[in-house]
């Protein structure tokens, strides 16, 4: 299964435990981030990944979004984020 987040505790992958949903996208699902700018949001990974154990977590986001007209494909990805849960 391909998820948009890859989560690791140490060297072990923490697997996605949420539901799988497929839905049609619309233009309102997209935002434009111009070169040199950043976009920040807050998400609750603890709802779909078991991040209760203490440890060092690495999180990476990557997905491909196909525009409605099907002509353009956008690859969205983040740097690796490291979080230490004490």
C-alpha cells in the first residue's frame, strides 16, 4: 500500500493503520506555493500511526497529484523531519 507519509521509529517502519479513502479531487483541493515560499500545516499522525512508544521518529511526505485536466502531474515531497519522543 502506498501512503503519503513514511514514518520510521529508529530503523523500523511504523505502518499506517488508518482507513483507505479514494475520492475525486477538485481545484479547491490545491494550493499554489510559489518558488522560494513555504507552506506549513499541522497534522495528527498519532491518529493513523502508532507513535506512542518513545524514540526517534523520521517522517517523510511524498505524493503525486494529477491535475483535473490530466495534463499536469505535481510531485509534492518534504525534507525528512526528525522528532524525538521522550
